């Protein structure tokens, strides 16, 4: 081997050594990524394994089109629900139509219904433990529970074998015990499938909506509440509420059209239903994720109490509505101490409390008493709840209804005071006074609507002065004196608004009272020339024009002076702040 060949081999050996050192460094760096793996001893050369080619993947196994297909799962559920309905209709036919046709003995019919219900529940329990049997287990168990409950109802309402109080207890035990499967299986669908068919089919068993049917529905709803505690099952709560509310509403409407139901018992049933609805909500709200819907559904359960006035005694209906209003208001005031009530629930129930108070007052009293009460409550709520949006709007709504009622019977006093009696005069004085107070407090609470409040106050002041004048001075002189005083009050109220505007430092808050003052001034001038000039006579006309004129002069002079003083003050402040002002 000559020298050039040796040089080439030495160069190649040097290159391989450099490559081996580089590979060793790369290998050491890669080993540091796996802290748990032992670090291999560095070598200058490591033999490389042959390349690995993975085998081709096996062909995919194509399952049948119906196996595990989520788009087809609704078919089984729909068939199961249909089976629940058809089977329960068959139970109704067995218990009712078979009795009417004289088929089988009563004992056989009742025993057959009970055995069928128990067998269905038993099969459902066995089926639930098997793979894929949950849908069938829920459907079979729901059918069996509903059948057993209707069997208890038939024993009481058709055959009269058991007294009503005992039957209600038995029904609650059967319904609650059956629905305990829903809690055990964590299945809200089971509870809904029991409650909804009973709402539809139970009236067939009882031959219409009766007090006993309402009692059975209340007992079932109360028993279902124990099953629902701690579960976020909104649909079950809705079904429980509907199971009581719908029969009650049907019974109230039937009583309104002359059915023979006992009004006092029906009123008591509405009270119990309202108590159950509120209690259920308080128990279930801590575990509810949709508290707004829970609060609204609960208000739906209070509708029979608010509608009880169409069928039960006037004072009983008013007492029930007032009790609901006070109860909801107490809960709202204690919302921070009750879990799950604060927030949207408080807002919904505050509005419901105001609605219940409105119903209680309008049911208990006629317009001459209801209007002052509603206006007074509206003013109090506006002051007490000025920081709460719902309270402000509740005050507006209560007072608005009161104002409408007041307008119905009060306007004749403005043009005809000869038909005024002492009792109506006292009511009108009270109503007009609280009307002015309500308008002012609502505008103050909302911080807007001053023009509308001024117009309402003008009307209330006019009614008050004319009524007081007729009551004190008689239908002739007192009527004229009252209108004179009304005109003076109008312009005095306008002067008060202008004075309030001048005392306001913030320009954005000054526009509303100025607008109200201008509206009142225009109205006073129109009344003075269009009504007082032609209606008032003698000293009343003279006094009205002189007083209004003097007040207008005082208003113009005072407003101009105040603006000039404010302008001078503003110029003085600007000169002091200017860097070019003389020292």
C-alpha cells in the first residue's frame, strides 16, 4: 500500500471517528428525555437494527347498521312510551268500562289491576340489571306504578271500599314507594312517565275532576317531593306541579259555571297546593342548576290561588292571595339566609308577591277602597325598594292599576260636584292624596318620568281641591273655590319645580324639572283662560288671576336673577383658573 492510499484511509478513519462521536452525543441527548430509563454506556459505534416495517392494519369490522347507532335510539324510547300509554288505557278500561258493562266481579277487576301493576314493576326491576334493558325497565316500571296508583283510586272512588283519608295515605305510600325506583336508578324519565299519564287518565277513574282527584294528585306530588330531594330534576318538578295545578284550574272554572263542588274545600285545596309549591321550591332550589325555571314553575303552581276568586268566597280568596303575597315577600326579605333563593329567584318571586297583593286587594274591596290602597302600597314599595329594579317596577304596576281604578270613579267630580256624597268624598280625598304621593315617589325611585309625574300630580291636586271645596263649602261655592285653589296649586307646583331646577348643580339633572315646570305653567295658563274665566265668577275669578299673575312674576324674576348669579359665579371661577388672570 502506497502513501496516497494510506492518506485516504487515515482521512476516512478520521471521518468515521467524528461521525461516531456525533452519534454518541445525539444518543446521550435523547436518553436525557426519558428520566426513568437507564442511560446506556456511550460507544463510538453502535450497530443499528434493521428497519421495521409494521404490518398492514386489519380491515375494519363493519357493524350492523342498527347496532349502537345513536340516531336510532329514539325508536325504542318512542315505542316504550307508546306502550306505557296503551297499557294504562287498558287498565282504565278494566277498572271503569268493565265495571259499567258488568264484566267480571269487582274483586276480580281490582285484583287484576293490582296484579298487573305489581308484575310490571317486578319485570322492570329484573330487566334493569341486564345490558340494554334500561329503556324497557323504565317503561314497564312506570306503567306498573301508575296502574297501582289508579287501582287505589278505583277502590275509593268507584267501589267505595276504603275511606278517602285512608286511601290518600295508601296512595301516597304506593306512589312514593314506586317512584323511589326513579331515585334508585337516577332516572327522571321514570318519574315523568308516571306523573304525566296520571294527569290525563286519572279523571276517567274519578268520573271527572273532583275534590278527591285533587287530593290524590296532591298526595302523589308530596310523595314525589321526597324522592326528588337532592336531585336536579326540573322536568319532574314541572310534572309534579302540573299534576296539581291543572285539576285545580279545571275545578275552579267548573265551579264558576255552576258545578256543585264545595267552595270552602276547593279554596282549602288551592291553599294546600300553594303551600306545597313554595315548600317544594325551597327544598329543591339548592340542588337546582336552572333556578330561574324552577322559580317560574313554582309561580305556575300559585296560579290557582290567584284565580280562586272566580269560584270561592270573596274573603277566603282575598285571604289566600294575601297569605301568598306575604309569604313570598318574607322569603324575598330573607333570601340571603335561604340557600338558592338569592338572585333571579328573588326577582321572580318579588313580582309574584306584588301580583298576589294586587289580586288580594281587588278581590276584597271595590274601587273606592282598592284604589287608595293600591296607590299607597305602590308609594311605600317605591320608597322602600328604590334600589331594586323589580321593586321599582312592582311599585309602578301596583300604582298604575290603582290610578286606573281611581280614574274610573273620580273624573265626574271635576265637572259635577253636586252628586258627591260624604263616603265617596272621603275616598276621593284619600285616593287623590296618595295618587300625588305615588307619582312623586315613583319618579324619584326611577329618576325619570318627571313630566308624567307632574301631569298625574296636577290631576290629583285638582280632584283633591275640588272635592275638599265641595265637602266644606257646598256644591256651589265650594265647587268654584276648589277649582280656584286647583289653578293656584298648579302654578305653585310649577314654581316648586323651577326652584328645584335652580338648586341642582348638575346640568344633566336640571332638564327634567324645568320641562315639568314649563308643562305645568302651560297647563295652568290654559285652565285659567279656557275654564276659570268662563266658569268662575266674582271673587274666585279675581283671586285666581291675581295669584297666578303674581306667582308668574315671582318665577320670572327669581329665575332670571338665579341665572345671572350663576353666570357671574361661573365667570369668576374661569378667571381664577386661567393662567393669564391678573394677580
